[in-house]
C-alpha cells in the first residue's frame, strides 16, 4: 500500500519491503496481522513503511514514546544508521537522554517559542561546569541545606523532595564548603555527588520546569541536513 501511494512499481516494492522487514527484525512476523504486534514492533513497522520510497528527509514525531528501554535503544540505533547513510531526520522528543544521544543540533521550544538552540555540549557549557547533588534525610533538611549554601551558585537550587541540585563553576570547592557549613549547623548529609550537567539540567534552567512536565504541544523540534536533531 505504501509503495502504491508513492507510485512505485510492484517490481520495486516487493524486494524493498523484504529488505526493510529484514532490516527492522520483522521478517518472522511478516505474515501476521499488525494487531498481533507489540508496541515496539508497530513502531519499527511505522518507520520501515516511511522508508519504502527512500525519502531524503524524514520527519519523526516522538517515535519512541511508550516503548520499553530495549525497544527504544533498538530504534535509536536504526535512526543513527539512517543518518549515517545520508538521510536528514527532523525529530521531536521529550526524552532528553534521546536528544543527547541523537542530536547534532538542538532547538528547545517552550510554549511554542524557541528559547535556545545549539549543540548538546554548547547548551551544557552555558549552564555551568558541574552539578552538585546533595541528598538529605528529609525534605525539611533539604530546604534548610539549600538555603544555607544558596550563595555557592549564581543560579537557584533545584529542590526535589530530599534532593538538592546546584550548578556550580568550581565543583570540588563548592562541595567542600557545603560540607563545612552543614557540619557547623548540624545538618546531616545523606549523600553528595558531583557530575557533569545533563540536558535535563539545561531544560530545567531554561524553562523552570522538567521536560516530563511539558505538554505534547510544547515538545521541541530539530532540523538539519544529514543529521538528527532533537529537542526537549
């Protein structure tokens, strides 16, 4: 059907269909009705159908939503392969791990407006050098702790329950100062971690809310030639 809609000859469609079924791991299920397919299989079939006519430009709207982790990884590999072969992919996503892995260039949309764009590394660099993650025994201690060291960063803390995160320029120095102040004020610290900024940190800093809080109409778009572009 897809071949006919693209005005392809049957002599072209049949071998192309077999090739795609094999590529997407669907050959064994080729004679089954699609209602018997799992969610991951249906998503792979959708993508395979879109490739029957070998389009130079492919639009994918949140292609991995609802997939299990393994199916998502499999689809990421397929998308990366398409790009390596020269297909331009425009992809929307709310999974920032997906954006970080696939995107050469990102465009971040919030409530229908572009608020940032660049490579993943460029956006992370704008945020800060290190993320200081502090874990406390309870929410009350987290609130006290965040207030006590609010001056270690020029950006406000992200407080999620008993976990507090700051973006800081000098991670080790900020961590040492935090521990010293908590010790003086007798605030017990359950854990401390220093890590590089993620796209989740970037999105939260830009919008004031997490990516999973975004409604579908606010998902970001990316675009580009011969590369994947994903936006939070």
